[in-house]
C-alpha cells in the first residue's frame, strides 16, 4: 500500500507527524511532502523538523519538487491526506490552482478518483472557507476538520492527537481501534 501525506502551514503539525508515524509502523509506503509554511509552523509547535520527516518517510519531497512521481496520475497510490490543511491549500485545490506539489498531487488524486482526506485546522470559518470546503466535498474529497472529541474523555493532548489520527486513518480505509461513541 502507498499513501501520500502532505503537511501545510496550518496549526496542528503534530497530527500530520503522528499520522506518518502510525502509517509507517503498519508497513505502509508513505510519500511525504511539506510546504515551507508547514516547516515554519512545525518548528513553532513541536520538537520536530524537516530532518525528522525525511528520516521517517519512505520518500520525502519539498513542495516545489513538481517532478515527484505522484504529481502524475500514472503513479499508482491508495490515497492522500493533507494534515493539517491550510485554507490556502484547500481553496487552491477546490479551484484547480496546482502551483505546487501538494496542490498538484491532490488534484491528480481527485481526477484519478482516489481517496483524498483534507484535514483543515482553522476557526472561525468565513463564507469563502466554507465554500471551498463544500466544493472539495462535491469534488469527492473527504473533509475531516481537526475537531476535538470530548466523548473520548481525553486526558492530555497526546490522546486528542491519537484520536484524530485514528479517525483520519479510518477515513483512509484502515480498520482502527479507538474509543467510539456508545
């Protein structure tokens, strides 16, 4: 199985990092791409950096490496997740602006009818944000906002992150165990 995970500049970098770690631990080939803004936000929010992403990914790319194999529909993969997804990235994908590897790969994923999970982390949302997210859903993307689940009774940030990662993995088609609504 091959998956693409992209990190953009929105807050919540640890969720994308933990997703990559969990997928790799399952033996999945994970192709990672991070935007310049993601790297800045990652340094501000976590103890991780680009070097760590390069270390854990099957293959790592920068957003300007448009020649990456998954920028073409001929590259067979099983889906893509953009975690976290900035509203700039969401809007670019929604309206076909493919000016970097992340938006190009997402566009290709949609046109090839593969699974695309978009995990925005923004609040509050204005009409432009909502319109872009609605358009993405209409195009076939799964829009999964990084929203805390209180019924899981999280005791710390790590439990919140693990819950979010489990739900995203489920959206990518994995069988995962986590505290569900009872």
